[in-house]
C-alpha cells in the first residue's frame, strides 16, 4: 500500500494554497462592501490587486516555500473555476434575448477579438499574445476570460495582468459613462430600457460592471443586460476551442510552442476545461439542483477563481508591467471606444434588420 508523502514534502503545496485562499477570502469580503459593489469591483479584481501588492513586497521571501501551491492555484484551480462557472448559466437564458441578442453578442465577440489582435500587433507593435489576451477579456467576460485564455494563448504572467488591468480601468469608466449616454438620447443609441440593456450587456467588459452600469438606468435594463452578458459569457467555451484549433495550425505558434526539428506540428492544446464548462451549463439547464445548492456552489466557485487571480498577482512583477509600457493601455482604450461606438452601430443594425 502506498503511503502519503510526509508533511514536509507536501508543505510547499499546502502553504501556497493557504496563501491563495487567504487572499481570496479577504477579496470576497472586500467585494461585498457597498462601495466596491457600486463601482463594479468584483472579488476577482480585488484578488489580483492584493496578490500584486503581496507579490512585490513580502512574497519573494517565501516564494520557494509556497511557490508550488501558488502555481497550482493559478493553473489547476483556474480550470476548475472556469468549469463550474457554468453553474451561472442555462440555455434558457439564451431564449430571453432571442436571435437578435445572440447575433449581436456573436458579432461583438468576434469583431472585438480580431480588432484587438490586428490593431495591437500592427499599430502598436505588441506581442500577439498580449493583444489576444486584451481582446479576449474585452470581447467576452473580462478577467475571467483573460485567465481562461491564458492556457491556450500561453501568455506570460505580466501579459495576463496587463490585460486584466485594461478590463478593470475601462470597465470601471463604463459604469459611469453608460448611464450618462442613456440620458443623452443620442440617435445611434437605443432609447428604450430593454434595448439599452442588450447594448450594455453586449459591450461592457465584466459581469459586475454590467450590473453596476445597467442598474443605474433601470431594473428592466439591468435584467436584460445581465442575461445578454451571460449569453456572451457562454460563448467563452466555443471561443477557446476555436482559438486552440486555430493556434495549432498557426506557423508562428508552432515555432514558439513545440515544433520539433523533424518539422512535426506541436500537439493540439485542447482546452478540456472548456468542454467541462459546456457540460456544466447543460447540466444546469436541466434544473436538477435546488437554488440553494447552486448559490452555494457559485460562492465556492468565486472563491476558487479568486484564488487563481490572487496567485496570478503573486507571480506578477511590477517591473515586467513597466516594461510593457503604455501601449497595452492604449490598445485597451481603442477597443473601449470600439465597444461603445461599434457596439451601438451593431446593435442598431441588427435590431433594425429584425424590425425592432
């Protein structure tokens, strides 16, 4: 019979997990504060900030001791968190926004990602990985999407952190800007509460930011915006699968990650956790679990994702972010402008095409 390894052999994993868990719990408590909620700062955003503070001050002294557990949180727990994120979604949500809402979300996700990739690399001269991560976070669901795309894109910690920063900065601006835009009654923007909810849900970065921005307009706007946003979140899995398949055929990615001397292509990095995400959504759509269990599972999942974000912060060096410079933020600004103006145009064209 195999015996469990001695505690001193397992302690690096335990210490790192405990450290990540402490950061996650503190982040969740801070995220419950009214000011944080009102300004769209989720536990995930707070966790990465706390992680970076600790990671660039005290953590280097204990990095050797807790490193394995921190890496486990950033990689393995992240995948588990993405899988169980599916408990927030059902296919019934899709029916609420209808074909127009689904089409708007689809166009926004694809166009935003492509624009970020093209402008980021050709205009600002960023590495493709950085541009793709910023595009993924802006296109789908913010920090969670950036983290989910990291195993597929294989970006560095500082690239992931900078991508999350763009989501935080411009998503926070959106919280205040979108209610003001609604009050202006501009020609291109939707004028009724429900239509504006679809616009907000299809173009604001984070779920928490959507709730804060749309909630400032009306309850109807908030309900429609959240459903539209969750449909957009549901597109994370097929997006990751498609991105993985494309990168497996991309010559540049092959050279960077695993092309052998014999010319063989690198092994396809299938994001299996994305299939798990789909499976959980299907299961949740059957409504087999009581709402109390779903609520508890979602709280646990938020904790797991916050552990992953905290671990990412611990492994991110401020000096590396400084080296990235202003260009990623400028790309985030350009994409933010696209989400506002391009999003309004796409919403207008699709709604008009359906006679709405």
